[in-house]
């Protein structure tokens, strides 16, 4: 069975718990930010909640364990209700990935806080193991969602920054762009496109936070 999974079998509980938290907070951040800017669409559809059932997509969640990538249910956003559509659109898009970065920081703080208090060796082994998985997966979600490819948040940000005429063309491109994105993810082409981005940004952010909290707590 393990050969069909993207993660070692013993890590599945940590991955599942992390993704339930990470994806739920990510989508809630989108919904809450849109609501604060005047769009109640997500709230009316029951998405302004931290209840994972409202945010997790069954197929997208299962694919994460099998293929190593997946998705949650996108939060509906209606730009018509924004007083400043460009600012609101960018902020709503940024809110999701930023929430995963915040969770990454919280994970580091808990991990080093426990070590600083001398509790790391006395706690059950699964706690630091879970925190390490929690940190890595949330940071992956942060970097991944900022990629400038549809339907990711990074593409939405660029879309909102683009001039109106270009934005209209980008909207027409989304269907094909999403197909290209899936091809990049499930084929070796991703090793030459998506993976290099991770190889640059993930270590920089991870090592930076690691050194910061090491200096802060130890």
C-alpha cells in the first residue's frame, strides 16, 4: 500500500493533521479578508468558518496523499462588492498564502519554545515530529500558492496588478493555464519549472526562520 502514497505510511497522521489545519486556515483567510472588504459571498455560502468540512475537497485531499499535490474548495469571491477591487483582490489573494506563512512561524516558535524550556526530550516523540511536518508543509503551501500559474493565488495577484486589457486576456487564458499547470505538476516538466523555484525560495525562507528562532530561543 505504501508504494501508492506520496508520503511514508508512518507520516500520514502528521500529514493529515497538518493539511486539515493548513488548508482550512488558508481558505478561511481568503473568506474572512473578502468579507472585511465588503464581499459576503463566502459568508452566505458557509465558508466564513474554521470548520474543515466546509473547506476540504475530497478528491483534492486524497490526491495530496497519492500524488503529493491537491487542493481545497476555492472560496467564492465577487469583486463587484469591493470598493477598491484591485487592492481588495490582491489582499484577498495574499491572505491565503500568508496564513500558511504565519502557521509556519507558529510551528517554529512552538518547536524552539519547547526546546528552550527543556521539554523537547521529555515530550512524546510524535510532538516534535508533527511540528517539523507542520512547518515544512505550511511553508510548501506558502511558496507553492505564490507561483504565478492559474489557478494559484500568485496568478490572481498578477492578474489584479495587470492593466485592465491584459487582465481580460489573462482571464481567457485561465482554462488553458490550469491545464498547463496540471501537466507541469504530474510530469517531469515540473522538475525544470516548478522545482527550481522551490529549490531557491524554500531553503532561503526555511533557513532564515530556523536561524531566527534558534537565536531567539537558544
